[in-house]
């Protein structure tokens, strides 16, 4: 499925939730990895732009963010993309939008 770039040039972005490991298989506990085999994590970000605020769960490779990324920290998001998805989970059809980024860095770093 195609993905779309998201422009954050005018947005203010803060960490809402610290990085957590992204799990691929909840039964086995298998960790999700990208095409290069790097483990993935999910970071909650509060994105505020043009008077609106949105909470996004963004998937980022473990080597794409520094240790110590914590809630309330202003950050810069590099390579944010959105992609729609559709899946059948426990017999129920679900769909949504997933977000991924190349990196998340503390603002001014």
C-alpha cells in the first residue's frame, strides 16, 4: 500500500508516551522488525498545528531515537509517513491509519 509524507514544518511536537517495544506476535512475544532487521518501537507524539492537537502513535526503529526520550520533551520528527491498513483480527475486519518515522530527535539536538 502506498504511504504519504506528512509535513511538520509548522507543527509543534512533544513526546506523549515513551518508546515501547512494538510486538509482532502477542502470543509468542515476537518483536516487530523493519526490512533491515532492526527492532521497532512505538512512541506516542502530541502534534499541534494550526490550533489542532492530535495524538499519534508512531513506529520508529530503535536506532532512530535517543535513550531517555520522555513525555513532555519537545522533538523533531524526521520522515513521518502515514499509511492506511486493513486486517482481520479475531474474525473482525478492522482498518485504520498507521504512522512511521525514520527518526525522532530532541528539539535543538
